[in-house]
C-alpha cells in the first residue's frame, strides 16, 4: 500500500513539473484558435437562464411530489388485504403530511406548478438561431413533459 501511495505521489510531482509555466506578466492573453464559435447572443444567454430556472423549479417541486408519493406508497402498503382506500382521503392526507414535514401546502404546490407551466410556455415562444438552442429546447421540452406526467 505504501508503494502505491509513493508511486502516486511521485506521479503527481512529475505531472506538476511537466505543466506549462504561467505566461509572464504583461504578456497579451492568448487568442482563441481560428474557427472558435463566437460568443452567445444576449437573447440566448437569457433563454439559457430561463431554461435553467425552469429546470431548478421542476427539480425542487419534484422532490416535494416524490415525498408525497413515498408517503402514499407507505400508506398503501399498510392497508390490510381486502380493504379499500378512499383516493380523495389519501390525497388529502398526503397534503396534510407534506404540510407538516416540508412546509408546503396544497395551494403552494399548485402555485409552483402553475409557475413552472408559465415558464415552459414562455420558453416555447422563443426561437433563436444560436448553436445549442435546439438541443436545450429539446431537452427542456422532454423534462417538462416528464414532469407534467409525474404531476
């Protein structure tokens, strides 16, 4: 084991010694090679920020919904064989449970869901020609559709 650690330490020292030196102070910064993509437009940057915000909001609300689902699953698993469950009562009980455990209410959950839907609608109205736009649009659409089905 000591030999392996010693060999790893030697490799790190060797690699550190092979690193290129820092450019001298006052030297011009390196220029990107020819053919490097141009900087993204302000519109694309704003689109990416909105898509990221929508992604984050979906992530946060999905955690709450997953916890509600876990509670409902546990409740189902404790029902004795042959008995039935009132679906409305189970849903209301899960909302009560999430209120106690995650400080979310039925109204806050639905408000957040509505906000996510509005964000997605806004994203769907935007069309850009920037490289990468179609990939982000495709991914956010797939994410929203999965989330909406989950909700």
